[in-house]
């Protein structure tokens, strides 16, 4: 099978969309398929043995490290030359909509993966053409997202909350498809006791190490980490980078900032935490919750969006109410003060993600979702 992945983001940008596309491309090659990635530049022209076609992009004024893909005729040329059996649209918005149109002109089946709360992102970062008057952005972007996904032959959603969100917008042909976690990379065995003890401080009076891992950006509500840092007996560790890093450094003088980590360094940092906390309220899935659980670290996440599917409150983690300004601090403090609860949540969380490896998720994508799009009935409909 030949699969073209048109993605709104790709490496070297580090985010959930890029990571998922990379995992899909890797697994496709290992299982005997052919793949092509089309994504905004700049970046490498190959991901391993998978060619990457780079398209026009623009930096967002308030988030200079993020490149927004723009409609580009290179998409048409790349698809025509590659001749895909299916076009996979990763979090389609502008570039993805162009790829969708190109695929439909060629009669190629399309699968769209909903992965980003685009309306929330547009509100925060002034996406060009999104309707920049406050109060109008949500409706305009939601209408565009709904139109793109409605035109796709199938849309995959990562969580129950995302399913309900797109259903409310009138998007048809929705199917659940979660996210995998690298169980070889993340695990309790990665815990580095020396690193943990260095973060925790003096052995005579060690602090509980509470960490955040992810983009330091407005849509992640990372300024709320100030509330966590004020909990007595804690040491806050911030892993990641982004436009909010300067503000956080100024307001969290006692926190540890590791910067952006990858691979074994990231896994080691995850597993060396005592508590993982996520502050974002617009997560369609929340991959870092899974990675923390796989690492054997108890989780505190918001009771909204993707985490609702990932956290069984009181068993595999705790949820805080983002509408209650005291809930985040109260929930983290309860976990900080109860080592037995931390141990129980750690064990149950690791067990819960034990069967969510990437290989199985991508095989489901190919064997079920791609295969169903390629059924003779759909092919006949497209040829008519």
C-alpha cells in the first residue's frame, strides 16, 4: 500500500501531530508499505527512508518556532508523482485542506485525523485568516474544521470528548482511534535515583518532585504551574520549551528547567518524577499522560478533553477541575502528601497503558481504516 501523509506539522517541530506521523511512517515501512510525508518546512528531506516534501509555511507572530503550512502546488505535484492508494490528513487545516482537494481531484480516498483544537490554537496565536476579532474566531475556525472533515471519507478521533465535539459540528463518518505509547522507551526502569535525589534536595528533608512535560505555550495553560510550585514540600521540574519559557523562569525562580529533551533523556526525566501534572484544558488526547503512566509516575490531569479517557480517577490517576481555581493545587497537594496513594496510582497507571504500544495502533490504522477506505464499493463510487 502507498500512503501519503499530509501533515500540518512534522519534525523537527516536536508535538503530538509530528510524533504520530513519524510513528505511522516508521511502522508503514517496517511492514512493507510505502510512505510519503508532505509537511511545512524547513526540515530534512527524509525521515529515515521516507521522503519528506516540504511546503510553504509562515511563522506565527506570537509563536515564532511554529510553522503554519500554507496551500502549495507542490502538494499536487508530489501526490501525482507518488500515486498514493490513500491520503492520510494529519490534523488538517490549511495545508491539509489543500491536500484533501488534490486527493479528491485524483479520486484517491482520504482519511483525516483530528488531533488539534484548532479553534483554541487560533484564538491564542492569531492564525492568519482565522477571523481575528475575539468572539468570532471560534465559530469561523470551527466551521472551517467541520467543512474539511466533512469532505474527508473518514475522520478518526482520539477521545470521547473529540468525538462529541465533531458530532456537534455535524461531521459524519467518525471513528475512534487513540494514540500509542513507546513502551520500550518509557518505563519505571528508566528512573534515575541520582537525578531524582538531586532534584529533591537534601536527604535530611527531601521534597516531592512534581514535573510538567510538554510545550511551554499558552494553550497548555502553563502559567498555572505557579500554583503547583507554591505547594509546601515540592520541587517543580519543567521539561520542554516554548514561548512561555521566559515568563515561567521569571515567576518560578526555584524550579528546575531542563529544556527540550528527547529519547532516553526524556524517558529518564519522566521516570525520575514523583508526580506528573498537566495543566492544559484543550487536549484532544494528551499523550504525555500516557507517557507518565508508562513511566510509573502518578498523574494529575484536567477533567476535560482527552484525559477523561486516560485517567480513571482514584485508580490510574487524579483529575482536577479546571473551572475551580483551587482544584489544581488541592489535587496535587493531596497526592504530594500521600506516598501510598502515589504508589497505588503508579502501579495501576502502568498496567493501564501496557497494551497501548504504537505497533498495534498503526496496524489497526492500516488493517481496518485504510483497508475499509479501499473497498471496491468506495473505489466504484469514486470512479463514477
